[in-house]
């Protein structure tokens, strides 16, 4: 005889969704669930309700360092919009209904996502800020990319080349000639030479087209061939729709 699936009422599910942020263990939420509804559900049963049916994971010690792809994408997109990790954490928790701590968010951003530049009050105290380098300073990163400082900030002296304080040199040259670069586009070197920042060697390309170019090995040391391939891709996507 087949086992019947354990059923949960709509009221019970709503209670779990409303109160999930109060708990950091499945034992504690199970205890309060049973007290609230007069049931005798096991910890395993409540854990399966949360993880399998409601797609919820409590911020237990085991899960504290786990971030979903959606959370990672949100952090990448919104990191520059906040001055402190406390502010960033508050907005992250509000957006996803979580109860993460700012220390966890800071570690995720700096060690896992490579996001740098936000103020860390445990390291930089008032009156102990490093000297600002001048606007117009040009530096190379470890991967060979060149950046130029375009804006002063209390955070721009820290490690990493973070927009809007630093810009890739080719992006700065393009902006000076044509204006802002749309969010879904990037500026490339047509001949692949990162040292050739002449405007005639730069092109603002859609990121999805850049992915097609790279996957098909259509980038060339001949800038005219590269531009021809790009134009073909642009025409393809225009006709497609």
C-alpha cells in the first residue's frame, strides 16, 4: 500500500514563510510549529517542508556560507550602491527575506565574488585613511588590464579598481568620444592589443555578441576582420528579432 503524502495546510505554510527568519535551526522551528498547531511533526519532516516544498533554507551554521545564484547576482549588481556592508546586508535580507549577518556578506563579497573597495570599519578608522592618488592616475591590474582613476572617494584608495572611481582605459576613451556605455555593453580592442587605445581601434559591443565572438574564435589581430564579424553578428540578431 502506497504511503500517503504528509499534508500541510495553507495556514501552516504561511506561518512558516512568515516566521522563517526567526530561526537558525530546524529543531527550534519544529518545536514552535508543533506548539502552534498541536502537531507532532519530526525535525526531518519540517526540514523537508521548508527545503523541498517551500524552497527555503534556514541560515544554520552549515548553510550560512551558501548563497544562491540569484543572491550572488544581486550582490554583484548592487554592491556599488551602498557605502557599508551593514547597508548592503539590510537590503539583501529585505529583498530575499533572509537574516544574514554583515560579516557573512562581507566575506562572500570580498573572498568569493572578488568585490573590493567598500569601507571596512574594523580596518580603516577615522583619521587613518590612506592618501588618495590623483584623478587621472593610470594603473595596470594583475591580468594586464589598464585602469584610470576618474573620481575621488573615501573608498577609491582601497584595493581593486572599482567603478565609478576607476574605469578601464578603453571605456574612458570611448566615453570621452561618444558618451556613456550602456549597462549591457562593453568596449573592446578590435585588434586585441590592449595598448592600442586609439578610438579607431575601439568598439562598443553587446555582451551577448562578444560571447558569440569568443565562442567561435572570431576575434582577430586584424581589426577589420574583427569588425566584420561583429557587424555580421549584429545583423543576425537584428533580423532574428
